[in-house]
C-alpha cells in the first residue's frame, strides 16, 4: 500500500511541475529601457530569463563602424563607457552604465558574411539598484 501512495505522490508532483505556466522573461522596459540600436538594424533573435534579456541585431555596417557608433553613443545622454575590450574571438565588447540598467554590447562580423551582428544584453535591476546603488559585477 505504501508504494502505491509514493507513486501517487510522485505523479502529483510531476503533474504540478508540468503545469501550463510559461517561464517568465524580462520585459524590454525593465532590462533594456534605453536601447540604442545601430543604423538600419534588423532583429535576428531574442533570449533571456526573468533577470536578463539579450537581443541580437544585424546591420550592413562594418564592425569597426558599429563600434565607433556605440562609443559615440556612450559619450552622451547620461551613459558612461565602463569597459571597451576585445574578447578571445576578436569581437569588440563594450560595457556601459547609465541611470538604470547597465548594457553589454558585443560586436562582431556576421559569420555568413552579411554585415555585423550586435548582441545587446541588459539586466533587470532590483528596487535598491534602481534607487541609486550601482550594480556589482
């Protein structure tokens, strides 16, 4: 009798875990409220979770032109360019902060030869972070 109760309990837990509730993803307005897009960008993809969001766009401009565009954007409008580096694959990676969520930008040539891919990632700040505390990374 006890094994039957255990099977029933396991079945109930499994059904509860498989409910219709979809996983939540961060809202654009919370993770990427001031999203600067490169000229003539087209959306390629979107991914994320409850605390972060990433979008990928493609532009016909060369990677160096796109990087210069973002460096210019991050010199005004309340932005502060915190880090400007190249990653192991040669992509330009920028990290910028402003009043609100930080922004990570990764710029690299499209492997299919169709311009430049730009990955823009933002994080949802907690209420204490948005009240003036700087996020720690």
